[in-house]
C-alpha cells in the first residue's frame, strides 16, 4: 500500500518510529487541549494568528498558499473555535437565570454543518480526480502530486454522501459533566456511535489514499487513528471534537513544515496499485451502505426524524455516553467537584 523513500536514506524502522511519534503527539496534544479551557484557546485562537503571520511573510515561499490547503487549515480551526464556544460560552440573563450556548438549537447546528461541509469538500475532490485523472496525472495545487483516478473515486464519493446522510441526532449534542476523573467539559454527541465513526474513518482514509497519496501515511493513517482511539477510551462520546482538534493541529504543523511530508527520508507515498484502491473504495461504500440501512431500520422502528432526534437511544453504547452528560447549567466546577467529594466520602467510610 505504501512505499518508503529509501533513496533518501529511509528505513522501515525509522519511518514507523516517526509515524508512532506523530500518532502519540496528536493523541497527547488532543488530551492537553481538550482538558484545558485556556490550552484550547491558546491552541486554536492564539497559535493560528501567530502562524498565519509566518505563513504569509517569512514562510510564504515554502508553505502551501493555495485555496485548498488554506481552506482546510482555517475550516478545521474554525470548527475547534466553534466547539470551544459551545463548551465554555455562558452568561446570566437580565432575570438572573443562567444561559449556556449549548442549550440553543441554532448553536447545535454548527457541528453537523461544518462536518458535512468538510465531507462535501472531499466528495467533490474525489469526483474531480475520478473525472480528470483516469490513467494518472499531476495535481498542480498539491505540489504536483501524482494521482490515479478510477472507479474507486466514484465509489468513495458515494460513500461520503451516505456518510453525510447518516449524521444523526443533532439536537442531542450535550456537555460532559464535571467529575474528578475528567473536567474537560467535552462536547458529547451520544448519537454518533462507533459504527458511524468506523464508516467515516474508512471513507476518509480511502479519500486520502485516492486524492492525497503522498500524505495518506500520516494524514490518513495516524491522523484518523488518534481521535478514534481517544473516542473509544478516555474521551468517549466526543469523537468530533477530538477529530477537529487533531486535524487542526496537524494542518498547522504541515502548513509550517511542509517538507516533512513532501520530501526527504520521512516522505511516504502510495504504491498506486489499482487493486488496492478499488478494494478500499468498495469497502468504504459497503460499510457506509450498512450504516445507512441500519439508520433506516432505527427510523422505521422508532418512527422518529433521525436528524432532530436521538434514534440510537436505548443502545448500550448510547446510554453509556448519555450518562456522562450534564444539565445545561450544573453550577461551577468547584461546587460540583466539592459536592462529588461530599457524596463519595460517606460511601468510602462505610466501605471501610
């Protein structure tokens, strides 16, 4: 599937070691930015401003300044800022009652909207490569990267459309309650379950393999695995937030150090094997069809609108995430943690 740049001095163990380093860095940085309100603000508001100044001045001759790369880095950063606001923006009304941005439905339309737009961009790109580069060709806006178009592009484009259609439960988005174990205030999406995430990952990896074959080793492999692992372990229910954080951080890194993935011993390319590309395209389509059929079954069973309602409520994986959610306003972090300590202390004493 991939070929290492042995001519530039690469070795399999060194490239794998760098891949592990990239994966670990993405996972750790996501943990830091999700668990810290200030850390998230610095990473997704302050840092992009500083880096933008560098990209358009001292780094303008070596970084990506085409619309595609700029749209990707700024759209992913915009997603992080939007999610940060949903998690932390709140205030007091004139009558003294508290309000939180996450309680407004118009605000909860932002996560599915930016996710759908992101997928649409890739779907259009897949179709473009399939139409214009059958037999192979070079993409001018991707540093003259070679791509090989074929039926796999159309299968994956169809998978992407299905992936959008199966984004459900917009208004069920909520926040994680404060606890001693986790004070992140993650943006939870209970209806976005493991089968949709796997379908997205297979589709997105296939997209990078089709349209970014010189970057898929990192942005298709490591970049997809990091948020998924977090969503299945320490950060359950908040996959989209993890995905946005890791994507924005990676895009900022790649924009600042493009030579790391474009040239030298750590650059990794696709083998351009049509059979491999067809298998991935077919797998993406079949998996997303399966998720779509399951969604239709749940719609039929529950007689609900899948977009304004949580159609997977009642499944154990859904209930596990929903149980971690907090009321719109549960009080300050300090007060909630103090109450948790007060209720757990007698239990611990009795157990002893």
